[in-house]
C-alpha cells in the first residue's frame, strides 16, 4: 500500500529541534536537500511498488534520503541508521518534522 506525502520542503526554521539547538542553513545536508528533485524521485520510487497489496511503504523521502546518506558516507546499513538517529541535519535531510532520538527505521530497510 502506498501513502504519498508531497515532498515540498519543510523550511529549516520549521524543523523541531531540542531547546537551544539552531541548525545552520549552510550545512551540506541542508544545501543538498534543497537541490534534489524529491517529488520526481518519489514518483519513480512509488512506481516500483504495488499500490493495493502489502504493508504501507515507508515514505519515499526517508528511503531515498537514507540511500543517499549511506552511499555518500560509504557506510553500512546499520551505521546509516545510527548516523541518522544521532544527527539532526540527517533527520532534516530525510524529511522528518523534527529531531527524534529513536531510529526512524530499521537497517533492514536498506538491504537489497
């Protein structure tokens, strides 16, 4: 089952961070997020999934963003999840609404 959420950009100011934390708009992940065609990438991703069967798919932004992080940093599936869990910039990059201490997905999501 597919639940599409438009990938329109959440402004950096709208990202919920812990008190006292201010994210830098010049961070490499913020800049990369702003230049990727998320809606087009999501559309291509969702075309590969069945719209009527199975569990709901993870949001395309999370999946695509995690794969980009994994390959850009040359790290394992498990390390990708840990890096995302620990880093508010990476959480912003994959489209979360705010920083969360809990991992947004299991590393098995990235296994091919």
